[in-house]
């Protein structure tokens, strides 16, 4: 089991700043409680959790997933597509280097944009979502950092960098609110070689693109609610949203899975992120490496 790509020793998280309120309608106290439950569960799974203090100048700092991609003991430092989030990377870079003593890979191409929420590692290969925040150059950076794995860009939507996941756009002559999501909102790993998706049109289309391009064959766990597709699989346990949030999917999960499951509410934190994967960076650190 120790050789599993989904077995980890550490997790990096960041506490909730008061300024997260500025990102829209959110119950800040409930968000804090959800985050505390999330961190507690990670510790229960045997992870050494490194908690960063909140940065009031960076409202989205709890969504650390977008700052780095860690695999095989190497940390690729991301370059968020939202310019307002670039400074979040500095604190994560420092923890990876000073606390975990990991070698860092920096993105050389100044035009590259890469959010960790667009990077899906299956244990066998990488899929990199081309989204509002990640471009082709960002996908090439992942391929360069981890040359031992196939790396496939997957179109999530037209690449057009925006500073917000929710924008007002002209659609068929009508101004509409349009939501934009990362790749792992639509598809995540529910176990070794198991892709978790929803029945939504977007999730199914992305699954088709992945299946066309994949080097390996995967099983698929299909859930009902779109937000249910983002799950977190770590140390043999599948973490998913609460039954209240995903009632139909919860039934499917209880019927189809025979692995340990844990629940974390994501009603508030999920409003501005992929959900469960967004709030941590998981690290497998060799025991023989000494801390600084």
C-alpha cells in the first residue's frame, strides 16, 4: 500500500481570512467550521498538516491547490491565471522548500499560466485542463516537470484569462452570468484508476475527451450532482461532500464503493473553488529526508 500514488505523509492548508467575504455571498463562520473539519479529517487520515495563517490581502488563499503540483517528490510551482492570486504562491513555495525540503521546479515560460486545480494526476499520467486560468504553455510546464509521465492537455473551455470564476458575458445577445470551472471540478480521482465524474453535459464531454486521449484505461464512477464530481482520495479513504449537498450521489457512493468514506460539508468553501481538492496540497515525503 505504501507505494500507492495516493498515499501521502503531509498536507498543506491555509486558514480562512475574513476577506473571503469580499468574494460574494458566504457564511464566513460556517466556512471556518467546514475548513476546521476538513483539516481535522486530514489529520485523522494520518497526515501531518501544515497550516498557513490567513492572509487578509489574499481572500482566496485557502484554496492552496492552485499554487503547486507535487508528484514524485518534486514540486512544480504554479503561475495562477488570475493575476490577483499570484502572490499566494510565495507562501506555498516557502513551505515546500523550507518545511518539506522538496526540490522545486519553476515555470520558465513567462507566457505560461497554470492553476493546480486544472491538473489531474491519475497515478499513471497527467491531464491538464485548458481553462480560463490554464493555457497550453502551462500544460507544457507540467510535462517538462514530470517527464516520466504522459501529459495530455484537455480543453475545459475556451482559454480566455479572467480574474473571476463568475463573469457577465454576452450570450446570444443577452447578458448572462457565466460560471467557469477548473478541470477537477468536473473530474477527479475516486480511487486507483477510477475517474469520478457527474452526469452533467460538461462533465461527460470532458470525460469523452480524456478517454480519447488517455494512455491507460480507467473505470468511471458517475454521480448525479455536478458538484459531487470533485472528491478527494487519500490514504485509502474517499472524502466527499455531505449527504445534504449531494443526496442522489450519496446513495450511489454507498452502493458502489466498498472503500472507507468520509464526509466533509463544502457548501461555503465550494462556492469559490473546485471543492474538496482545492483546500490542500498533498505531499508524499520520503522519511529519510531531514527537515530544515
